[in-house]
C-alpha cells in the first residue's frame, strides 16, 4: 500500500460512517468495469493516476480528492454505493401509481436518522429511526425490484461515476481548464430567458442565475462534468442497450430523476432554511441538462424529449417533492423541540 493510499484510508475512516451491510451493496467487478470503460472515454494523459475507492456509507455522496507527496500525485474517486441504494427507494416512490405519503414520511425519518448519526446526535437519530419503523411496511416496496427500476439504477450509477471522472479530467487540465468558454455558454442560456421571457419570476430567476454563473466557478465545473456524463450515458445506452428513441428517453428520464434525487438529498442535508440558496444552483443544472441534451437530439426527437421532461418534473413534484418538503419542515420543528427538551431534562 502506498503512503497516499494510507492517507486516504485514514481520511475515510474519520470522515465517513460505513453502513452495516456495506460489502453487499458494492458490486466491485461491475463498478470497476464501468470505471475502466468511462476512463477510456475521458482520454486522460497516460501519466494521470486515478484510483477508484469503493465504499458504502451514510455520507452517500461520492467525492474526489487529490493527494500529492514528493513521489506520488494521485486523484482518488471515492465512489459511495449507498447512494444508488437510496435512489432505488426514491425511484420506487417515483414509479408508484398510488399515494406515496406514508413512504415519503418513512423515508424522511430514515434519512434524518442517518444524518443525525453522522452528526453524532444519538438521541435525535434514535427518535427518527423509531418513527420510521413505527410507520410499518413500505407501500412502494413492489416497485423496488422492477425491471424499470433496475434500468434506472444502472443508468444513475453510470452517470454518477462518469460525473466524478469528469472532475478528475478537469483536475488533469490544470490551469487550462475549459471553464471560461463554458461559463459564457451557460450565461447565454439565461440571458436568452431574460430577453425573451414575459414571466417576471422567470426573468428574475434567470438574472440571479447569470450572476451566480459569473461569481461561482464551481457551478460551471458541475455543468462541464454533467455534460461529460451525459455524453458517456448516451454512448453507453446506444452500444449496450438500443439506439431507439424510447430507450434513449428512458435513460434521460433516469438521469433527470437522478439530478432531482441529488437536489432532494442536498436539501435534506442543509435543512429547510437554506433551501432557497440551493434553488438557484439547481435550476442552473436542470436548465443546462435540458439544453445540452436537446442539442444532441435529432429534430424528430426534440419534442418527445421536451414532453417527457415536463411530465417527469410534474410527476416528481407530485409523488415526492411536495410531500417531502412538508415532512422536512415539520420534522425539523420536532427535532428542535426534542433537542430543547433534552437540554432542559439534563439541567
Ligand atoms: Zn460534481
């Protein structure tokens, strides 16, 4: 084991909390295979060292980190397989045809228990997990292993891995990062809306987006990595599944739902007070995804895609987001009450 490997293991030990059945969630051969395949697409310089580290932790989000010492310079992708396990449950809510209310609450309690466990708040974590169990069996379990959900998870996993390799690719560019051109391209999407929209809310959102793009380089980088990941997904679907419009649309739906899941989990992580802050970065990524994919499609596919995205956004709001935001606000209030009572009791 090299000294950078050792440093990485220590970092993971301190920063991340493994889930109990971690090994079962990590399909090592499959993920390594995908990693090799995407790395080839990235055309990395031959001296670039990227290592894949697989884990399954309550932290959920994959990250990329570069460790350098006198003899080594390694870029590590820490891929967290637990995220797609959570996505499988969220996808089930999305596919379910009936009311998802009880399951959204169940999920909100579980995610809260996991977040509080990471914050070492054992009382709040216990409260949340007991409430999760008290809600009984999940109504949407039947959707968890459907072939449609399998396909969604497969594409979402591929997308996340490709997005992270996209970051590694940018690290590789060093000071020649192609952020400037991209920043201009992104800003032009929103200046178009400022000039052409009659809706005052849309104009103000587009103005804020333009500002954010010029002040915040990381959002540009996220979009560059999204573009790379979209391109990889498209190639993957066409070579391993089918070139039909239906299959491509299903893959794009899986990616769009994946972006929504990421936004939902980030919202939960930050708490209801910071949700507004997120709104702007989310709309930049969503709008970019929409425009970028549209650019890759044949003229007859464009209207199919537009219709699919509109239906998908509506379904997501209805099946997951609205109820989840309600649960999030109510739950945060209860956690505050509980924390205060615990402090009073212990005085
Ligand atoms: Zn990213």
